[in-house]
């Protein structure tokens, strides 16, 4: 075939690379890359093209996609291409199985956890797709035992033949609706991950939409559907009860419906706040990953050991700076004696923590992040590209947590409107969006002005980053740098 590769990002470069020697001809098109064969889709000779491999950046209604489809030319994702090109292992004669994770939030953390657990079991199990190498490059390599694939809804839209060994949907909330054309279409693209699953279908039992999709999924005959929940699990589920992870599915050994203690939550400090309360989204990710790995037949003890040593990083609930703090203006007992108010001193001394959760790019992720911290102690840095989202529900649900808000981004109006409508008593500072180079420094300074001992400055913007930053990673890196500088200056 003559294959047109649209877009030369990570997936496009991977697709073009693996097609060399496999396709009759490869034509690359990218309007922003000088390395592409063509710089405009207007120059494509469609009568010469047999197949289009499209980057996730292009919406389904992009003119060149509609043009290809009108001519009967198949349009597929890089994931679909990778599935078609899988290389059989020299020893077994079959391609490495895939486990796939999708969802609005938690995909990356869960995929990394799965990879870590399987590697602890002695398997070659790289994390690929949206993280690591492109899935097409991994699929044509030999020597992998399992591919742990992070799958976005963009990729799934143009993917149809995928049949995973184990699959998970972490959650579904409103996101990227402009790309998909609505919530129903977005959910339908996510649901494709469950089609034909062979061993275990892991679903979020606390998410009604995901539970419905799981119930309706057409899987292989022997596939088990296992729900994960942050509450006490029912039969066929993995969950949390009495401060422990409990299996009621039989995956950890024993019978379905008979509870088995997997491990106490205290064994996983990276999933918890210092006071012992757990981060709900990270714990959900851990339950998802554990369900996937046990469904694949991995060793329970090794999986739990790997989870104990796992650290998130990657701009996901990452403490990037800590500053000591004493509020001198409130130290005295109110008289002229200069005597320290001991009751106040004991309660107010402490630290200010700066937490990078730049990966929280939608309201659902930000809500989960804010909810992890003590009431009245969150200085929330929010804003960016809102993508048409509203934040009234988020603000209303987190009123007890939020102490003050610092708003960044060119699209600050939706956050301000939510605060004015639902939390008029919460103070906020709007950072002038001019001068991208200094916006994060000014945001951190504004947040620090609100902070006292015991507070958390949380960067969980609920918005995309490309208005003022290269990516959510760049936004998180800049926040970390500015937070460290502020902490050093206020010791």
C-alpha cells in the first residue's frame, strides 16, 4: 500500500518509521515540520493513497479526513496500525499480548503501575503509547512479554480491531467533547477498549457510565468482569474496607465473594497524605493496576511489593517544595508584653507544601486532587484553556477544602464565574495573562501570600496548558522551579 501519515508527532514518527520496508510507499504530511514530505494536505494526490494513518491531533471532521473517507480510503490510528503489524515472538510464535488502559483521568499513572508490577514479576513489560515509545515501534520489536498501552479516546476513535488481553476504563467525565462531538461519542470511543477482551475487563464500579459500558461489553467467552471501588467491595470486586485493600473477586486467590486482605493502606505511603487519608484518584489507579496484573496471572506478593515502591512523579500529586512557616503577626498573646501565644504557636507552626498536579487538565481530575487535602488549607492555582468546560460543580463540591484561588491562563473567566456564583466568600487573585515568561512566578508569589503553616499550594489547573506553556509538563516544571525559589526565600 501507499500510506499517508498525517502529523509527525510521537505517534506519526513511530508509524512512519515502522512502515518503511513494510509499505510500498510512505508519504508524510505535517504543516509545521520541515521533515515532512508535504507541508499541506492540499498537495496530496488522493488517487495514489491507499491508507491514512492519522495523528490524534486531528479531529474526525478535519477536511482531509473527510476527503479520504469520501473516496473510500480507510483512516486508522497509529494504535490500529500497531495492532495490524504485531510481530510474532520467535519462541512462542505469537505476538506479545497487550493490556490497555483508557479513561478521562489516571491513564498514565495506572499504565506505569501495571508496567512496574509486571516487571517486578520478571516480565519485559514496557509502558508505551502516550508514554514511552510509540506503540507501533514497540509492536514490531521482539522480546517483549507484554505491552502496557495507554490509550487515549483520540486514538480509540480510529481503532477498531484491537482485542486486548486485559483492559480497563479508569473513569469517564466530560473532556475533549469538542473533539469528539459530544459526551455520547466520547464515551463510545472509550468503550472500544472493552471489545473482545480475553481475560479480565477492569471497570470503575463507582462510575455509573463506566459500569454500564462494562455490563454491555461484548468480551471473549472466558473473560471476567471485575469492578474496582474505593468503598467496601461486593462480590466480583476489588475495593477498600477497614483501611485495607480487599479482594472479593477471587483474583488474589480463593473464591469470588470471599474477602481476602491484599494489604493494609498503610503499606503505601505514596497513596496517602501525612495524616493517613488517601488520595482517592491514586488509590483508584492502584486498584485498577492491581486488578489488571492479577487478571493477567501475575504474582500477588511481587505486585504488592512493586506497588509499595512505586512513586508517581510525572506531575501527578508531586510535592515539589516545602517551606517552614511561622506567622509573626499572630505570634503574640495580644498584650504589649511580647509573650508568645503558645496555643496558637503549636497549632499554626508547620510547613507550606507546594504540590504539582499539572496533569489535572480537567474538572474531574482537579476535583479529585483538591479533595485529597485537609479542609480549608488548599490554595488552588487554576486556569488555562478551559476547552468550553464549566467549573461550578467543581467549586461547589470543594468549598470546604479551598482557602483561596489564584487564576492563571488566558481563559480565566469560567473559573472566576464559578467562584462568584458558588463561593463568593473565597478570596482569589487573577494573574494578568500578559508576559508568559513570568506568569508562573507571579502565580506562586500570589499563592504564597495567602499561605500559612499547614496549607497546601496546589497546582491542579483543571484546564489545558497550551495557552501559556508548551505542555502540562512544562507548566509543572515551571511551577516546581518557582515554588522552590519561593520556599528558599521564605525559610
